[in-house]
């Protein structure tokens, strides 16, 4: 019958989650990179000159150090999240596990940073920013976990990503009429 609906893949959620991860990774990366480049105008100058590693952890410099660590974590995590999104879209189970690790670490980093911002200074805007990043990362963690479970219960066919000679011949035939 021509009006029968086409059955959907049980892995469609994982594939769609991969697209969400690509967008989120791009937003994390671009947002953190933009803040990194603008941080010279947005942040105050270190009050204690940094001559030793311990100077980064001086009470007057701790907020700058935490912000620097957050920016670097968001840049690296953004690239990793986008890469794992590509893997999830290709239905690779390992990509979901990697995405869970990355987003879990980013959530943990955000919560610790919020605690340090509260403890060492009244920077409520920074607290709100890192907690919002933490909430988004926690949601991404849950999406990655569900996608990993779907790919575990409904793995893709083993020959799904294998290009054979028959496939290449069919591709060449349909490509050049």
C-alpha cells in the first residue's frame, strides 16, 4: 500500500542527539573563544603580579584563574562535544560514552567554579553564567546517556559503514547516467 508510514529507526534519537551535540559544541567553542579574546577588556588585571605558579592561587587572583580555567575547559569541551556529536550521528556507541565523560566533567567544573566564585568574591553574574553552563551540560549528559543506551540495545548493522565494491559500482552507475 502506498499510504503506509515508513518505519523509523530505533536509533533516530541517537542520530538527532548527535546533531544537538554538534550545535552545542559549536556554541560552547565559539562562545568561549569570543570571551577569551574579549577577556582583556572584561576582566580586571591581576592585582598580584604572576611570577610563580603559586601567584595564580593568591586570594586576589583566584577569580581570574578560575575564569581562565573555565574558558579553556569550555573551548576544549566544545570541540570534544562537537566531535562526539559527529560520532553519535554516525551511530557509534563509543561517541556517546565519550560525550557523557566530557559533559560530566564540564558539569563538575561548572559547579566547582560556581562554588569558588561564591566563596572568593561577589561575582553573581559569573555564578549565573557557570551554573547555566552546568545545567546545559547536565542536560547534554542525560541525552548522551540515553543515546548510549539506545545504541546498546539497538546497535547498527555491522556492515552499515562499510563501502563494498558492489556499493561503489551502484554509486557510479547512479551518479553518471
